[in-house]
């Protein structure tokens, strides 16, 4: 379709492209600032006042040396990796099972189970009663308190269910005739067909767990050795307690000016892994968001 | 299978068909048992635990031994000096998101749809979705740093005539800081769903509108927007159901006692009263009030949209 390009259209296009470029700059600038600040000369950093587009003074990796040697950051990294791996594996297994079961149409308990799950999306016990139950189970201050509660997300179950339902029944029928049980059918025949939904759930879970801090902050208050990375990040960034990370023989005297440097370096160290993975996984996130919501 | 269905239809056979069902599907039920146990323990036991909202709860005496106080906890909450304040904060912070962030995601999707350079469009998408993947802790750390008394944003505003100060300690700024940081983090990501909806609007409608002489703006208004209306309504209902949660973990990281007057919301109040001050029964009551209002808002908005827009999520 050939269209006359009107003057107003040209103006609109210029403004629109300009707006998009501006938006991208706004999205990137704070992150770029942090990256540049993390390798800047700490003394000059103290007296600077604007957004950085290049490192100040001589490039230095002192901050990274401090951060990467730090036992807290290492502990946090290991714990976070463990929580990400365990919740992902456990979560995906339970989500697949639940989605599979409520997608069966010849089950008498299909509706009760679906309603049981659906209801929790609308109403819940809330923070304090949940805490009391988990405390009564003896899970407080153990890693199970951040792994098990919340390992299943009802939304993903219904996502999985609709994926199963969209598969043609013929796949299953032929397997049934060969005498395969439900578990065999699910694992051998249906799972390979819903690979992309499984990938979506796994991706969301990885990002969510990597960034999660609240459950750990209430359930692991007394066990620093079990803290995920984000709790140490909170200590450094939000509670402004770089003292803990800098304490030690060599650092105390430098604390004054190294504080900012450590903050920025820790931010980069904690954020870079997710930002490096995300562009490659973007299509799954887009898919995940659109599965549930597009209607009509 | 068809035989099974017919058996289900006759009420007389109900008992034996249950038996049949279990006999036929016991492996499936065994498979799903862990999920049922999980939901029972971590979702339904806490719902039962809400009984503590009506008790003077002490962990030693437990759910059954604590003193029953009826609606005292609720009355205490409704007559608390900060009740209207935290209720107002909850609604203001939520509604700012609903009235500003939400429409802006739609506008952003519409504007992006007008860009025809595929590479440029893809680049904008990748970059604008990115902030969503940064953790709340890091975002809040950046915000606190940028608005501190020598922060990047503070310096900018000082040049524009603001008095130098740590903006995080001034209650006047909190709503704006929270809204803008939400917008920074969520604008691109929030638009994904609308971009997808736009791409599923039929091309024929656009062509028909173009033949009728409709310009770009008219086509966006008369074709694209009605085309994505069901998606907009669905997302709106879901947002209404989340009004009472207001991204409270972010507020928890950002706020401090000097700005409670604008930053304290119901959910943060529950956390503080319950876990820091050990007022268990009271905070469970506040939490129950919060989730009842939230569920009601969800059901009401769903009902309204079912009646007037013929779309609903539930």
C-alpha cells in the first residue's frame, strides 16, 4: 500500500523516534553510571555530582578486588545459586504435575483440585499466619523456608494446563492403545511437545529467585550463612552498611572513600549475570506474559 | 471413556462411579498428592491460621490456646491514629500507578507500533524491558543513592532551584520517587502484553480503514485501540485486584521513619507490627482486612467489566 507521506507524518516520526531514543537513554543511563562509577577513582567519585558517561580519573579495579574477595558476597552467590537451582527443579516438577492433572478431562476430582488452586490466587492467609505456620513446622532459620513455601505458583499451573489442553488428543490415544500409563504418556509424549512453556516457567523462576529477598529477610533473619545475595546487597545498598564488607585489617582506613566504590561494584556483580542472560531469554519472557493475558 | 461418562450421568451409580474413577485414575491421584499436600500446608493452613486475627495471639499458647478477643483487633486498627493515613497512602500509591503507569504502557505500545524500522524497534524493546530484570534491592539502592543529599537527581534539582536535601527524608517526595522508579522499571515490560495484542489485530481492518481515508492517528484510535480493548480490560481487572499489595516490598526497602506519613501502607504496617513489634493478632487482623478489600476489589471490577464490557477474567 503506497501512502502519501504528509508533513505532519514526518513531524510525528521525528518526535516518535526522538522519544524512543530518549527513553532508551533514560533506561540505560543509571546502569551505565554505576558501571563507570565502579571503576572510577574513589576520591574523584566523592566530589562528582552528575551522571558519569566515562570513568573518573584512572581506571581502577580496587573495588572489584574488595568485593570479590569478600566472604559475604561469595556466600551470597553460592546460596543464591543453590536456591535458584532447587526451587527451579522442585517448582517445575510440581507445576507440570499439577497442570497435567487438571488438564485431564476424565477425572472426577479435576474441578475440586482446580478450584483449590484458583482460590489461592484470590485469597490467602497473609504474612503473619503464614509465618506462624512455617514457624510451627520448625522451618524458620533453615533453607527450606525459602525453598518450599512459594515453590509453586498457581499462575504457572494454569499456564501449563492450557498448554496441555492445546495438544491434540490423538497423541495420547495412540499411546494409550500401546498400553502406556499416565506417567509414561506425560513424560515421554506430552512433555517434549510443551518444551517452550516449560522454558517460560523456568526462566521466570530463575529471575524471580535471583532477585528475591523478602522471604529470606523474614525467615532467615538469624542465619547470615544462609542468606541469598540480595540480602547482603540490601545491607550494602539500602541499610548503607558497607562497614561489614570493608571491615578487616587493610580496609578500615580506606572505608571513607571506598564505600561508594564498593556499593557500585557490588551492584554490578549482583546484576550483571541476569542482564547478560536476559536478551537471549527475552522471547520466553514475552511469551510468558502473553500466554495468560491476550484475549479476543 | 464414553461408558464412564454415561455412568456419571446416572445418580444411582454415583458411588460406584467414584470407585471406578479412583480405580482407573489412582496413579494420577498419587502423582498429584504432593501438590495437594503443598497447598493444604502452605495456603490453607495459613487461612485457618487467620483465626488469630480474633485472638490475643501469643506463639506459646498457639492458635487454640490464645485468648479469644472477637473483633477487638479490628476495632483497634480502625481507631488507630494512623489508620486513615495508611489507608490513604495505600490507595494513593496504587492509584497513581493505575492512572499513570498503566496508561503510559499502552501509549508506549501504540507509539512503538508506529515505528517501522524492525531493527530499531527490536532494540528499543530489548532496552526498555531490561530494567524489569534488575532486583528490587538494587533498584532501591540506586534510588536511595540518586536522591541522597549529593545524589545525581538531587544535584539536578538543586540546579533547578530546589533546596539541597536528602530527598528520601522528605515525605513530600515519596509518592513521586516511588511512581517514577516504578515507571522506569516497568514501563517497557508492562507494554509487552499490549504490543502482542496490537500485533494480533487483523491487517484487513487497517487496510479497510486506510481505504476509507483514515490517517495514522485515526487508525490507531478507531482500529488499534478497540482491537486491544479486551486485553486492556483484562489487565485493568488484574491491576485492580493488586491495589492493596502496592509493591510493598519496594516500599519496605525505600522508606524510613521520617517519611512514614506518606510511605507507610497497610502491607508495610502489617510487616512492622507483626514481625518487628510482635503484635501478632493485631497484624493478622490488619492483613485480613487488607486481603478482604483486595479480593472484593477484584471481584467487583470483574463483575463490572463482565456486565458492561462483556469481558471477564474469572
